[in-house]
């Protein structure tokens, strides 16, 4: 372990400073007059400050020797000359060189004291109005508060972004708020894991049965389970799980839950035969979806159009022939406000959507297309010839007035400009996102929801598409015929066989589905590496960049973590001059394929072609690392022509994506897929997982592993039930 050193000096220049995360590159002049380049979290660093810092020396390949700061103390300058340099360095917004000179000429060594304690006196300086004096004083006060908060967060081992989130929500009182109740750190909007907040609170002297601890743990349990797909948790299970988490008596938790229900933080309701406990936001989403869809379904208007005539024209113009079920789907779309269209791969869902678009165009109706992911929206655009947007982009994601929470510009007061909305890949839409879609839906707008009910459910809470289908309250068309061209694909035929609980034919060697029997973990991994690096690129002209490896799990020898490590080394090995950055146990290298693993509504992206700017990168988005800057401490990823600059402190949001779990692959389609069939937890070896994996491949699917594992997955159709009451609510309203 490298021994910590101490340096002392005055900041002579701020080479780089990021006020969002506190990172800075500084040139110091130490007590002997020597120059030192120091890097680290030094929020709002300014020229003239005196720094005493602990850290370690390192040698950067491009920039030479530098000192990495781990902790520090700082002192503001107290002489006129240094105060002038400090104010001139842009540390206080609105104060440049000329204004700094005027302030120092009037107040000399007392300039910073005046700005902090008596900002109104700045009006004594020529050119500074009362309003500007107030602004300078507030800016300095806020900056000092943020600086102290950054230091507090850093001292307690938390990420710099935590300070930014705290400051946005609690302003200058954030430190005091955290000291009074460190469990607010685990709130969703701050984002610190509960165990970290709990450890900090215990260090601060909080009792194991403190009210703040018990309430935070109950909310954490509800939020944790929502991330596993549950809209609610039965009250008895919630109390039991929280009691075990904290090693606290059950009666204490029961009292806490009762208090949270009374305060409105939790909503409790008897439904589906249990006493259900919801996070208030999820209760609102679920009840809103049920009520809005019930109202929408009763708004059917008979349109004065001859459906048969429209369909005949669509067939003639498109040189296609609709099957009876496809015709029925188009007719129902014309005559109903809500329609559910479902079917497996190769059953003609896209053909039906094209027929609907033709009919709506002839009817003069304005149509919008949307899908949950960028890749699904791009595929929809290519098939339909009409731009499809991600749901988040369609709803115009934005922020509340404080800039602390993501929301949507499109809502009940500002609805979408559409008369028909068609959403594809509905199995991926969770109950919260569905509520946002319905809030933005104009009155009398048709809603057509398309998806494959047998795919894995959404990552987020609820089971919206399946609940709507199972309610049997809405017009529904289930396509079940595999069309001739699709029937020639062993991938599609095999996927349908799996869905019926039958083994796919894995003996063929001359089509688009291959099985390579490998029994040991080493054999599996070596075969995958060989396929990705040489066999497919050389023999089938499929480059590595168009091959996606899928596994059912992250862990185990054949899980995505180990596969990514090995694939990175083979496909994108280290080279002289190729930048890389290690964060904990993750290594990122220039040229790596990476994936965003959590929704980030605040991060900016820029079109690589110039002009368009936006924000929001979402769970499952895949891109390529195109630059790593170890001086600015940023890593740039290209997500389908959208460039995102990640501070190194945000790299926990990324992971390598040469291999990904089947769950993460939802909504995406790849030219070639290699599915690893290795040992995993039985709960992951499920028929729907195999079916979803097979349907991700467009041209080629290779299954590598144990035939017995595939057989087990085909036979294992035990449903992992989610706690959702959407179906029950819809039935109550419409039946």
C-alpha cells in the first residue's frame, strides 16, 4: 500500500475545475517555491487559497508527476494581493478582474470579510449596484456552504454527487439536515445505499431503534422490492422483512408502519386478498392507470369509414395480404379507443402496424409511435417508415423548479399532439411510466399497445401488459400464426417451441440456430471467446461489434462479470497509448462496449453531428467509449450518435457490455447472439428467460453449453408472481 504524504502550498493556478462534482486540477507553489500539480476533490478551488493536503504521489503517463489529494484543509487568502487573484479567478460568479480590482482597492485585506458578513457595503464600490452587491454576497455564501458540504461528504466517504443532490434539495442547511437525520441520504432523490446511511448514522450515535432508522428501513424495503418488480408488499411480509433487516423486534416495525401510513408516506389498502402497503407514488400510479384506461375504453367512437375498403386499398398499395386475424386487428384499431395486440416473433405484428398506419393516414388521423428503448424505437422507425421516439423523449423529460427531480413536460395540461398513439414492446413498460403516458394522452386519442406477453416483464414495478391482457376488459388480438418467411428461421420456430414447453430442434447445422455442447465452465468460456474473436468474424463475416453474448446471470464463472473481463481482454486488449481507467474492480478501456445500468435523467448528451442537445441516458442503453481524459477525469461514450461525458465519479453507472444478462437485453435486437447455457441459480433458469434470449437474435443464434440446462429451462415455467393489483382494479371498474 502506498504511504500517504502531506503537501502544503498556495494555489497558483486552477488548471481545471468541475463545480458539479468538486474535481479540480491545481498548480500549487509549496513552501520551498516548488511547483506541484495536485488533483482531487477540492470544490470551488480558487487562486490564492492555502491548502494542506494528504494524499499520494503518482506518475501519469502523459502529464508526469502529480499529487492525488485524499483529504485537505484550506484557508482563504487574507492579503490584498492574494485576495485580488482569488476574486479574479472566477471563483465568485459575476466577479471578474476589473470588479475584483475595484473591491480590493476599497476594502483591501478585509474584502472577503465584507463580502461574507456585510455584502451591502459593496455598494461603496463604483459600478456595484445594490442588486449586484446582494447577488455577490449570496453567491459567496452559497459557495461557502457548498464547499463545506462537499468537504463533509468527502470526509464521510460519500460520492461528490451526493453533495450536489443534498444541496439541490436542502440548500445551505444540508449539513445540519444530514446531522439531524443521516437516513435522508438513503432517500431516492439522494441515492446513497441504505447500508451506507445506516453505518454513518450508527457512527454518529443513533440508536438501533431510532424512529428515523426504522422509518428509513421500511421505505427502503418498499423501494428495494419495487426495483424487483413489485408494486406493493403485503403488510405482514413488509414488517417481517424489515424486522430481519435491522434485527429489531417485529412490534417496533409494526408501529413504524402504522405511523408511516398515518403520515401518508405509505398507502395501505385491502385488495387481492391481502393488506397491501404501497409507496405513495406507486399507489397513485397504479390507481391512475386503472381509472384512466377504464375511462378511455368507454370512449369508443364509430368512425364513418369503410374498414374493408381501407384494408383492400392497403393490400393493393403495399402488395401484401392480411390474414383474418390481422384484418381483425386493423378493424378493431379503427373502431376502438384501446387495443391490445400481442404475438410472438414472426406472427406479423409489424405488418399489422403498417396496415393500421395506412388506415389512419386515409382517415386523416395524426399518429405517434413510441417504444421504451432507443434500439426498439429505431427498429420501429425502420420497419414503419415513420419516426418512432423513446417514451421518455416523446414525453419530453425535464425537471421540477428546483432542478432536483425528473418529470415530463407532456402531461394533462400539456398533452401530446396526437390522435393515435402506438406503443411497441409494451412488456417493458412499468406502472409508473404507463401512468406518465396516460397523463399525456389527449382526450379521444386512440391507444394501441403492442407486445409479446411471453417476454420477461418490465424491470420496473408492475406487470402492466400482462395485467391488461389478463383482465379481459379491453379489445385484444393475439396473433399466433408464424408466416412462411419467418417459418424458415430455426430461431423463430425454436422460440415458439420453447414457448409451448417443447424442446427446440438443436441438431440442425445448416440454418440460423446452432447448439454447441460444452459441459465444463472452461470449455464454455473458451468457445465463446473463440466465436467472438475469430470464428464468426472470419467464417461468417460478422464483426465482433455485431455479436452480443447473453447469460442468465451476472455471477458464477459463466456470468456476465467474468465473461466481460475475458471478452474485453480478447477483443479489446491493452495497447501502448490506449487510455484506460480502473474504478474499483471495473476496468474501462478506449473502444470498450459499455452499458448504462441505471436511469440518469440529469446527464447531458450532445449530438455528434452538432446542433441537438438533450439529457437523460437510461438503463440498458449501449454505447462505445471514444475517449478517456485522465486530466479532466472524464470518459466519453457514444450512444448511437449521442455523446455523453461522464465524470470518473459517475462511472459506477456503467459496465462492460460485451456480455449482458438476458433481462438487460430486452427491447434490443442483435445481428448475432451467443447464449451461454451454464450453471446458475434455478430461479434464473426459466422458460421465459430462454424465450426472451432466443428472440433477441436477428440473423444468428448460437447456444453454447449444457443440453441439460436448456431442457431444464424449457420445462421450468413456474411463474415468479409480482405483487400488482392493476388487474383487480380494472376488473372492479369495468366489470
